[in-house]
């Protein structure tokens, strides 16, 4: 009979408060931690490019027409016979 209605509520409130305090501590630790900036590779720094370009095929047409494929036909629904 230890877990009556008010006791369960207080117990769950305690767990929620502890969870909020821990989540807030992680947030502030992440916010105020100092992380040195990542060094850019020399080859990329010389070109001034940070991101690698995508390799696209030269003959690809961006407006290529898609042909519909022959998919499965939908089954015909059977009607309930009126009795």
C-alpha cells in the first residue's frame, strides 16, 4: 500500500525533476565547452573549396522523360450481393 495515488505522483515528479536537471547540465556543458576548429586539408585550402563536387555523368539529360513501367494491376473489388 506504499504506492497510493499521491505517493506515485510525488515519486514520478522526483524522477522528472532529476531528468530535467541532468538534461540541463548536458545542455550547458555542450554550450560552454570549447572545441577547436577542424583543420581543412591543404589541397582543399589551396583551391578555396571546402566541399567536394559531385561527379555527374556528362551525357545525362536533366529533362529526361520517364517512361511508365508496367506494374501490377489492381485487383477488382467484389461487391457484396444484396440479400
